[in-house]
């Protein structure tokens, strides 16, 4: 099985509990596809660089996953079908990061 960093971008009009519910839904899909979710990060509501489907902002969720290469196409197909997902990106990596991502480090530095 290969390692992937998967970023899902959800519509701005969803609430945080709805976004977490959607993230759990995709974690269930990954488990259904014989994969495993190693970690999940909620990056929050961020501004988009340009308007996508009438959205100026979006909720970002990143998941570090272990998934067979053949199942990635099915995961992406389900992302395309879901109307709440504006964009998605799955990137294959050699190994998963142990600590928080750069986006999470940036948020903790701003809080200090």
C-alpha cells in the first residue's frame, strides 16, 4: 500500500460540525476501500485565491492515508460526485509526516 496526503476543500456554507462529519464520511470510504487514515487535520475556513462555484472561502481538511493505488481512482470519483467538495488533491508521498503539517504549525505560531 502507498501513502498519500489527501486535501479536501469543502463549501463555505457548511458548519464546522458538518465538515467534521464529512471528514468522517471520507475516512469511512477509505476504510471501505481497504485503506487506513493515519491522521486528520482541520485547517479551518480559509480564503480562496479565486471564486470557485460562487465560493470565496472554503473549509480545508487534510488526511494522511495509506491506500492501495488502485483505490485512489474510486476515492477521487466519490469526491467528484459529492456536491459539498469544491476541490480535492491526492498526492503520493514516500512516508507520512510524524508531526503537524506546515499549515498547522503556522496557526500555532500566530497564536503565540
